[in-house]
C-alpha cells in the first residue's frame, strides 16, 4: 500500500502554520479522528518528544504513543508511532509561497501494522485516513485563514 500524500495551500506564513500544526494541543481541533492528545513530559516540542494520541476508529478508540523524530521549524517534522497495533508514520512539510505570506502544507501518512492491526490497516484504517486527510487539511486551512487559530 502506498503512502497517503495530500497538500493544501494556506494563506498564512510558514511560521504560523508550523507553530499551529506541530502544537499537540491543537490536534483535536483539526483532525477528525483525534479524540485526545496527552504529551509525555513537559519539555518543549522537539526531537524525542512523545505524546499519546487517542483516535476513534469506528465505535472504538485506540491510543498510540507517537515520537517526534524530526523537528525543523518552519519547514518539516516527522512523527512515528512506537506502540499499539496500528502505528502511524507522519511526515509534514511546509513550503513558503509568494512573498512568504502563504504556505503549502504537505502531509505524508503511512501505517505500520502489528497483531490485529494487520487486519485493521488495509480494511479500515487506510480507507478512513484516505477520506479524512483531505478534510483535515481543509479544516486546518479554514481555522488558520479565519484567524480562529
């Protein structure tokens, strides 16, 4: 299965987009399946930071510990799931557009399956994510461009 890759242009600077999208406290505001996020530790976000992201999949919720493996403001970040049956792998990039007052956000999402995740990823997780990622990016765009974020 291939990586899910989606981009959206946002009328905000790369710094604004990066700051919002990499702040775990905002995840549930723009990602449909995100139920909660609990940072592990109180250090500022950066390489090695970990958080437990709980996502709804159908009627069930699944927690997953994510670890930041790359953090290069305001250009890119990479997070990888380190536990659970379904482990997300997210790489985000932000490119400046125009005079730097607009940005192109690109999200690359893939999954690693373990145990029951080997059934869940192809049948449920990947199809749901393919539908959700473009909607999430449009919601993020709306929040950032409206000044609500």
